[in-house]
């Protein structure tokens, strides 16, 4: 590895070291060191229910993400293609964009009860307007020249969608899912904290009441690790694969 | 439809008879609706009132002013995607060889020069085994040498598989080199000034003959040939 490639590693190791020294100096229950937190994660994984809680939260993230991307993409593409529809829906889009996540969550629980569907629906609804805005831009940026080419050559609707439209939208899907996954998992924790009997958010709430900072940091770290794994093992390789035609030397 | 949303009549009362397996070249000043005409024939323009006696499910090969290749598909995929049903691997290889693209098949369009990208567009147009080939200034903005080589390639591929073709161009010498039937147009609304038939087979047209024909046409139709 070159020197530049080591920089992120050095940066992370430096942070952990700083954390260790800080915790040693503080000697407080409210600032446990990295060793104590790792030990907690290890213990909870073996004897507690950390993995179950992570799994439950992850499933909620995936479900909300899928719902938000699907509905948001359909609405966004339609709005980008149809100016009349855009004029009708645009004010609602702005309202939804500016509505605090907390309001949506509370109303969803009040109106639909403290259940899974309300939780996932509330999270998705928080993300949908961002997806709509991004994919609307994508639909507007579609190249009319390529569209004419596809029509002149009588490409079938499916072939045109797969070979002409979808690759043009790919960067917009990537942008929407990138910002989506991080936004969604934060909101999922709030939803769990307010009205679910399980998940990482529920555990955080519980341990907050117990003032168990070690548990709070342990759960946070564990879930961040899961999200990092998704980013590096799933999102980035997928993105590299779908943009492999770009950045080729001429 | 004009850029300001008002309706424009670009073309009125225009009839063209195309002889099968012949090359018709449309020539006229900028803005005289040549491109619009091609788009109407290809059923790309829905706001046109009139008749195109040409089934909308017929196979069309269209070379646009820009190559219009899909940058995320390889050269091979670009050609295969629109190729006629039953277009075989061998046919594709033969077509690629005839336009000098064999080496380029696994590459992406971004790696190609404009001249090479135009060759791909040419191969793609023929891969559809078109009933009608439409060429909208396909060799514009190339240097003269490259353009000339591409014209020869077009003639080669075209004579290997004779196809009814309509081409639009600004370039008088290009028109004289390629046309069986030369249609001179005038603008607003577009109408036919004259139709010239060139009987000499394309392969036998040498520079001397092209120059002679050019100066003759320049004399008779100064509006269409001056400054070109």
C-alpha cells in the first residue's frame, strides 16, 4: 500500500488512542474506554441479544429503504417526465421535505397504532421526498438524443428501459440510496425509541435510563460496523460495477 | 413547433418518390427543414399532419449528426442491441471488419475518436438490415480526410447490401459523390427546387467528374451551391 492509502488507518487508530487516553484520565463510568466497550460487545454477542437487536434494526432499515426507493423513484420519474403532474405535486413535496421526522413518526403512531407497519411507513415517508427530488432531476436530465435513437431503431420498451434509461438514471439512484441509507438508519432508531419493544433504538433508550454509557457506545459501534460493512462490501462494489464504462483511459 | 411554443410550418406540400435501392440526397440551406423531414419519415415527429407511405413497423437505420451511441454499452453491444432479428455473430464480425472496427468491438464508445464512433453508428445502421436508411449529415464536423474515408466505407457497405437511402447534407461534393437522385430544397416552407439524377455509378465517380458536375450545378442553382 502507498503512503496515501495508510492515512485513513492512521486516522482511525489515532482516534481510538485518543479515546483510550481520555478514558484512562477520566476514570468515569460515563466515559468507558475502547477496551470496555469492545468487551461489552463481545459479551452481549455471546450471552446477550445484541445480534438479534441488530438484525431487527437492520431489517427495518432495509424495509424502509426499499419502500422509500420504490415509491420515491416512481413519483420522482413521473414528476420529471410530466410537467403538469409536477405542478400539482410540487407544493406537497416541499411540505414533506420540511416536515420534521419526529412529527411524521408521532402522527403515524397516533393514527396507525404502535405497530411495525406504522414504524416502517413513517421512516419511508421521511426519506421519500429526497428520493423524489433526486430522481426528478434524473428524469429531467435524460438525453433526448438517445431517446430518439431508441425510437428510430424501434427498441422494445423493456430494452429501452434497461439499456437507455436505467444507465442514465444510475448516478441518481446511487446518490439517492447513498444519502438514503444513512438518513434512514438514524430515523429508524428514533422510531424504535418512541414505539417499538426491540431494536437498537429500544436498547439505547433502555440503557439511557440506566445511564449505561458502555452499552450505548457498544450498540452504536456495533451498528456503525454493520453499516460500514454494507457500504464497503455492497454499495461500493455495486457502484464500481455499474460505472465500469466510465473513467477508462482514452 | 418553434422554440417559443408557436406553431411553425417548416414543411408544406412536399412529395418525394424514392426509387428502391437508390440513394436520394437532400440538399438545401440551413433551416430548410431537412432534418425535420427525416424525423417525420422515421415517425419521430408526432406533430406532423400528412402521410408517410411507410409502415411504422418497417426497419429503419438512422445515422444522426452525432453518433448517439450508448456510452455504457460496448461497441459490440451497441450494434447487437438494435440488430435485426436473427443477426448472427458472423454477420456482425463481417460488418465490423468491413468498417474496420474488429479491434474496437469490446471497447466502450468513450475510448473512440469521433471518426471511429461514426463508424460504429454506420455499422449499427446496417446491422438493423433496414428497409430504409436515413442519414442526417452523418459526416459533419470531421476532417476532410476522415470524412472521405467514411464516405467510401458507406459506399462499400451500401453496395454490399443495397438499401433505399435518404441522406441530408450541406456538403455539395459529398452529395454529388453519393447521390443517385439529388433533391434541391429551398426553405420556408420547404419545397423542391429541382431533382437531378446522376446516372454514373458511385464507384466510377472520380474527382474530375465531381468537380465538373459541381460547377455545372453551381451555375444553374447558385442558391443551393454557393458558399458550399
